[in-house]
C-alpha cells in the first residue's frame, strides 16, 4: 500500500503543478519535554492482525452468515487479488490462539469486521457479535489482553454508493450514524474483557490510497476535495468512537493507529513541497484526534527521502537494506519517529505494527531485533513507549499484493491449518521472557 501512496503524493507536484498541501509546513510541534516520561511496566508485547487479512467468510448468499465488504466488490471488479479463505481465522481461530500462547505475547491486536456484524443497515448478526466476544474472552482466559480495532480498512458494501462514488464509505450520509451504533454495540458486548480499543487502523494511509492514488474504494485519483473530506469524516468518526468507548467503559484506553513512516527532507525539493505534503499525510488525521487518545499508537515500517527520485522509485528497490515490498529498512527511523511523536503529542506511545516482508528468516530476526533496540534506546532517553506489536502472526493476505509478501512470524499448514512458527517467533518469545524478567526492553535475549 505504502509504495503507491508515495507516488501519488509526487505526481500532483511534478505534473499537476499544484501542491497536495497548499497549507505548507505542519504547525510547529508543541515544545514538550518528554524527559519526565519513564518506566517499563506495564509493557505490551503484542502481535497485530486484521479481519479481512485473516478471517474466512461464508461464500453463499443463502448462508445467514453471508456479508459483503467494499473490498469484495473490488475483487469482483478484478481490481484486487482474490482473498479466498485467508487464514481461516473465523472457523479455526483456536489455531491463532494456540500460536499466540506459544509465543507468549501479552497483547493481541485484531479487528472486528463491521460488515460481518452488520451485514445490512441496522440488521445485526448476533452470532457474529458473540464470535468476537468469545475471542476476547478466550484471550483474557489465556492471560492475553485483547486490543480491539473497530475498523481496519474495510467497510460494509452497503456503504458503497454505486451511482455516486463521492458518497461512498466515510462520505456516505448513512456512515456516521451507523458507525456510532456499531461501535456502541461492539464496545458494550466486548467491554467485560477489553481494556484497549483502537477505533481505526491507519485512516491516514487509507484515505490517501482511496482518494489520491485511486487504488482503494472509491478509487478516486487526485481527488483532493474527497481526500480532505474523508480525512475530516474519519477523524470525526474516530472522536465519536472514543466518546462511545469512554461512555461504556471509562477505564478503557483509546488508541490511535496511524501509518507513520519516517520522512527525510531531500535536496531536490524546492520549497519543501514534497516534504510538507508527506508530513501532512502522516499527521493531519492524528492532529485532529490526539487529544481523545490515551495512547498514541503508530505503525512504523520504513523511512524514505521526500524527493522526486526516491518517491518515484519507491517499492522498486531490492537488496539487503530493503524488504520484499521494496521498503528501506531503517531502524533508526523508528527511534527518530518515537522522539518526534513523543515531543509533538506528549503522551504515552505504542508501536502498533512493525515487521518485514521477507523469505529470509535471518533478515526478519535482525529487523525485529534492531527495531526493538531502538525502542529501548528511546525509553532510556525518557520517552514513554508502552508497547510493541509485530505485524504479523502468520503470512497473510497483503491487500493489493495478495499472498506474495511474507510478513508472518508463522506460516499456515494448508492441511491442518496449524500455524507453524518460524525462528523469529521463538526469538520474539525469548525477547518477551527476558524483558519481563529484567523489567526492561531487551532486544538480545
Ligand atoms: C496495515 C496492514 C498491512 C501492513 C503491511 C499496514 O499498512 O495495517 O493491514 O498488512 O501494514 O503492509
């Protein structure tokens, strides 16, 4: 997703002659001192997944469990690879749980599929609601904190307006009302077992991919008006969700999950246009919601120069310093981002996703080790990092790239559906054990 994100930001500047963000640089970060924020415990050692990328679903419209997501429409239009049964995480979720227990995570972030719960407007599938409640209960029984994401990129297909795509998803006039009802329902149902809710996963990346790059529904290209409107709508809906969560369970923690690659200014960027553009894409949504977040969560995978050459070749680079996605491996970028976010918002932070697509297991292990080491260094400098989540439990469906990229700490045995742990899973298990024993983040167990 990210590579395409970048090109999109570049084209209007190079060829359209207009800046994506005529607003210029971001407002100056508030001059906070994060130095007073310290401490290890409690630290969340987690793994993140999402519903569409893991769960199987009913195939026949006759099945009472049947539902359709906007992504299914995209697959039908042959604009995205077939999802199929993904990792069978609906019918065989106990396999996920078994792997999580083996690894010894303290937290598990997964998402609820809105369409599964509300297959048509106002009609809820109570069996599906109970299925998610059961997952939360089982996790808790296993001593694992569920971290529930209420939206991870996909919408019920009934929020797609086939006649007027400008009224699709976030911008559908029905969306906000139904979202509030859906959020209330799911939070009420899961609250006995859940202390952490993330209303949205990477809304900043999704809106860019949907309105500028044109790859995700409603597939608009360079639709700056739509981009801005969807950013505002998604932020408003985030704030609504945060309010619902606090109403139902005031002690629950609200978590943002934003896509925050680290951007370096580049020499070939007159007036800093590209740099300002990508910084806006990183922070415009978060700036609108940070005050209702207890924890600033963000996903970090790579760093990049905000210059035309680097942006245009995004995703095409290979070699020891790049992942299968062509993303530059830069653990120090994570350290810089923690410091930037810590100063900008002055709140506790969690790295809600970090991981690598690779078939080289040694490379995966080094990637994790080097990023975890950066967290430790930032914490030693006084930054309040409260958790780290690996993306992802097993090799899964990676949106436009289908099943090719390998992000998993495990693979799935196609016959038994068991998750077979890779070496990095055992490394991560040992990091968790050692860190908890020493009461400090320990990249070298
Ligand atoms: C998303 C995941 C995705 C991962 C790797 C994030 O953008 O939250 O759904 O699979 O990064 O690209």
